[in-house]
């Protein structure tokens, strides 16, 4: 499905019936990264998985795409769908966006899932690395970003199928979209101050071998969010929802099943 949100054509998947869950994808992927969860949970929930601005089938206007702007796009998508509230589940960059959503649109969140993400802003070195990657994408295309990033996105022994899936998703994105998101992530503020204000049920999920946002980050986030829980997915890396889709979905299902409307 497709709509225009804040002047940008946005493509999204909307399947199933039941309490709404908004699935917010990682960088530099697309809503399709949630395919296993869309398939497994659509009998019980309404699942909405947008391609964020700059990714997948959505337009890639000039960047940078700030996390605030992406969060505002999500709130506008909920408006478009007539949904007052949804559970927001974001992985990595999707988690940065979910935290911006909690800062700006907290009343629209029924519950929160923060997966393989972190609350801190980038260091100076991190920001310089993002700019270097943005230039790499602009000069050499999305395939260069895929080559550089895939080894860090999954565990060392991750299978070829998940790597192929990832590569297909990354190279379908445009250099402009990739660069816009990188420059937007570099601008994001520290979100630690928002964590103690989160007043909805929250699950923090992390792959045991996540080298980009390790379990220590997940525990630090959870310590700061009153009443939140942590689920560690054994044996997998950063993209835990893709690498161990069944274990990730089971953790999500357990959490969602415990929510009472
Ligand atoms: C992601 O998976 O979304 C990215 O690794 C996040 C980041 O680059 O900080």
C-alpha cells in the first residue's frame, strides 16, 4: 500500500487483524526485513511495516532524515490509518526512531519494543564514520555499503540465506536514501533522558552476539525504563529478528500476550 505523508510517498504493508503493531526497520533495509514476523503474527495482530522515507518503495527526498522527522512520519501514518495508538517495535535505527516517537508522540504508543538499539548519540568518530559512509554510498552505490556493513550486521556464523536476503534489501535502496539516513542518524540527540519518562510496557530485545549495540546497551536501556524487561536472543548478532526470526517472534508474542487493553 502507498500514501503520501508529510510530502513524501510512503509504501507500507498493513496485514492482519487485532491490536496494531508498528514495525520500524533498521538501516539500510526496508519494511521487508519484518517478513517473518508479518507471516507469523498476522493471525493475531494488525501489523504495519512502512518503508521509511529514503528506503524500499518509498521516496528518497533530499536528506538528512532526522529521527524526529521519521517519528513524525510514523505518527502521520497512524493518522492515515485511523489508529489512535499502536505498539511500536523498532530495531536499531528503528529503535532510535521509536525513542524519538516516545519523545514526540508518547500518547500514541500502546507499548514499546526496542530491539538491538542504543540510547546514546554518536561520538565524533561515529559521526565522521557516517559521513564517510554517506560519501561512499554517493560515490560507489548501495552495493559498496552492503559489502562494508553485512559482516557487522549478523553473527560470524550466520547462514548465507540471511546474508543474501540482507544484500538484496540493501542494494535495492538508493544512494540518496542511504546517505540521507546516515546524516540523519548522525544528528540524533542522546535519548537517555527520555527513558525514565516511558510509561508504557516495554521490552528490550538484543542478539547475544550483537557487536554494534551489544547486550550491555540493552541492559542500560532497560535499567532506565521503569518496569521494562530484557530478552536476549542466543547465538545471533545485530539483526536478531532476521537471524533468529522464530526466537525473536516468540519473545514478541510473549510480551504482546501479556498486555491488557
Ligand atoms: C541499524 O542496524 O539500523 C544500524 O546499524 C544503526 C546504526 O548505524 O547506528
